[in-house]
C-alpha cells in the first residue's frame, strides 16, 4: 500500500485523512522534516510515498491527480507531493536538507531570516508567506532535476489556508465545484474528432465510470473492444446481409469500448505499460481484421475485393506514417509564418470550420462510422471504394498542407540573424529510425559518408521519390513474366541504392520528413501491385498472403512509432537487420515474383498458376510477424517500456 505522511497533527474535523485513505494511502503523521524522513525510510521499498500538509483544503480529485498518476516519478499541487519509488532517494535527501534548514512544529519551513530581522527592527512585515514542507520539498526535488508533474486543475481547488477565515473561504470554494462532474468531464480528451466528441463521448464517459465502480481495468475494456471487433469481422465474413448489418452494429460497439478504455484510464488514472501497448496496437488490429472479414464475406458472395482491402490498408498505414514523420520533424517548431499556417489560424477562429476540417481528414471515429454504415447498407466493394476515395482525399489535404508549412518552419533556437536551424538531432534520429533502413541501404549510406558526398537541400526526399517512382513504375508497366520480373529486381536494387543515398546524411531538411512515408509507399505498394498482377495471372490466394505480409510489416512500423513517442528510441538494430529493412524486403518480394513468374499460366484460359509466390509471401509474413511480435511483447511488458497513452487528440 502507498504511504501518505501528514507533516503535522491532523486538523480537527478535516476530511483529509479519509480522502487519502480513499485513494489507497496508509496515513502516517510526522512532526516536521526529521520525522517525515524517518517515515519515508520506514515505508515499503516499492511503495509510493506522499507528503501532505495537514491544513490542506481541496478536492479529492486534486489529490488524485497529484498523488496517484503512475506516469510520472513525482507529482505535486499546493500542499501535497507524491513520489514514485525511483525518486524516493531524492525525497529523503530533500527532507534531510529541510531538517537542517529548520522547520517549525507544524511543518512550516522558516525562511527569510534577513527579512525577519528587518521586521524586528520595525521596518514592517516583509517576510514571504510561510511555505509548507511539501512545497519546499517539491522545490528541492526540482532543483535536484527530478521531473515533478503539476497537473492542470482547472476549476478544482487545492490550497493550504493559514487562518480560519481563509480556511472557510477555501471550503466554500470546494463546495462550489462538483468534483465528480469535473473528473467525469476530464476523462474525455480535450481534442477529438466530431463523431467521437458528439456521438460517442456524451455517454461513453458514463460507461467508463460504471466500469471504474465495478473494478474493471482499461486493459480489460481494451480487450473487450478487440473481441467485439473480431466478432464483427466474423459476422462480415459470413457474406450475408444479416451478417453485414450485425458487423456494422458491432463495429460501432467496439468503437464505443475503444473510447471507454481511454476515458476509464483518465477517470481512474489507471495507466500502464501494457495498456500503452494494447492501446497502440489494437486499433490497427481491429480495423485491418475487419477489412479481412469484409474481403472474406465478399468472396463468399463471388466478389474478390482482396485487392481493395489491401489497398485500403496500405493507404491508411501510409497516412499514419505521414502524421508520425511530420510530428517528429516538427516537435521543436515554435512558429510558422507560411500562408497556410496563417489561414489555418484564421479558420480556427470560426467554430464550424474546425469541425469540418477534423471531419475531412477522416479520423478514426468518422472512418469507423463510415465503414459501419456502408457495411450494413451496401456491399464490401462499395465500402472499400468509398473508404479509399475518402482516405485519398484526406491524405492529399493533410500532406499538401504539411508540405507548405514545412517550407517556412522555424525551430527552437534561431541562428544569429534570424535564420532558422534545421531539425534537431532528436528529430533527425527519429526520422532515420522511421526510415527502417536495412543492411543494403545502410551499406550504401556508409560508403557515401566515406566519400564525403554532399546532397543538395531537397536531396533526400528527391532521391526517395525517384527510387519509389522507378520501382513502382517498373512493377506496373512490365509484364508479369520472367523477363519482366528481372526488370523489377533491377529496379529493386536501384531502389536500395537511392534509399541508401537518401539516408546518407542526417534528415534535417525542411521536407526530409517525407522520406519515411515514401519508403512505406514503395514497399507496401510494390507488394500490392505484384500480388494483384499475380492474381490476374491465376496465382491462387496470393492477395490474402500479401495482405498478411503488409499487416506484419505495418505492425513493426507502428511498434517503432510508439517506442519513439515514449522516448525509448526505436527497436534494437538487430531486429531491423533480421527483418531486412524496407529495401531488403522489397528486393525479396521482387525476387520471389520473378522466380515464380516463370511457371505462371499467364491467364485463366491456360489454367491456374503455381502457388509458389503465395507460399513465399506467407512465409515472409510469418517470419516477420514472429520476430517482430516476440521482441515487441518482450519490450512492452518490461519495466523499461513507457506508460505513454495517446493524449494528443491526433486522429489515428
């Protein structure tokens, strides 16, 4: 159990002790810093320890926000401080220093001996207001470079009154605000999509509270959301109208639970590393499993839409990489003077345009609602065609705006004369990790660095675009024959060369954030194109195999993103080498296509083609999935994994 130490005798009639016990604390009383240090030493080694002034008056949720949030090593509000086990050493040192500095019997730190001397000499009461022991220790921890989280309280109250009049006023302030209503309102993200904000959150927050009162955890709700989505996918796979209707309803139910798990985590401050991993990966697993279910259902009805399902997954994944790369490249931006940014600021002042712009980009709420309605009312083919058209429009809108913003981006710390720096080392490292370069590209990059070759300002994205265009153009316009397959292999080798050149220098340029999305486009679309052409030549089940391969690789890329977001860096380098990197996998797929094109039937009239390419893609998918999943699970269940949940409001 966590330990809360009152730094003085309890105030008669105060509910503070009961409030602390309701938050799971064992309450102790210490008379000053020396006894507080002894109580800290006596607390269980792995327990959280809090210091609270006995005169504290405030809302229970103020204490909850400061004292129980597991994401931070320390948290504080006026009159209260809490530290995790990793910061207890710093807490003990701070208390010993406070004891040496002197505290009165009520735990109030005595300060300003010089000012007190002037007051005694008749110069007036010039001493600073007395500071509570928890506040003084908080300042000492910050001076010791311990990150202390200070939550935004909004209308909530937290204070340490110094007399009865101020205590009465503080109690009135507490009584004037409904603690539970604020807690429930704060459980909802401050920024979210239109559909989630107006059609889901008004009631899902109450579902979250219901879950909290029955002891359910966010991870249990997340798992329930996944199971519901998988059942929806199974219903869609039946290929019947009743199955499609049930699938649409269950998909919306899954999204309600998806919103509920995050709201429950914020409502009860139940954050965990496992929850961060589930939150980061299950949304993609649910959506792409549903795509597969729709494709299976369509196949039962005699309509092959696996190519459309794979296209939808590719487009959505590339969109996310654009989001992640742009955000990482611009994490240090403090200003933007582009006309695009100015127009965006003006539009933000008009309420309806804000919601319209959030809807245009098809965030997860709008996207799932669109899929659910189309599934129930139309066919899988129409569902995928409308989804791809909408996502393509959203991708063009967001990417064009970000390109325009990037051209005049300013970063922290301008050079003398006002010229902006390039992206920081952190941003360049993140973009290099997102690039997912394998041994071939890294070998080329190392060779280029030794030669001292320098690229022009827009060299990296231009090279990435050139290699991507050459690879995909060759795959699209050469026949699916042994000769055509050889040319695709040559293009894949050229792509590895241009990829190595693109990452040979740090990615600090204004448009260098485009490099990872271009690499994702090249790899995923190559698999799509070759699989579609093989299917047209009679190769059985090649598109489902390609779907599985892209899903496995996409998981690896999402895993990389969320590790970087958590501040722990990319997956280990051996993992990238073991999976071949984007250029290595592209070359492997091109070689497999060329090898098995030799025995293809080249048309339905000549009989079915051999399933060698299907076996090759399936094998590659299984190997990548096994290696990536084992390492990912090891990381996310370890103590080093970050308990970082998506609180940005970015439309996933």
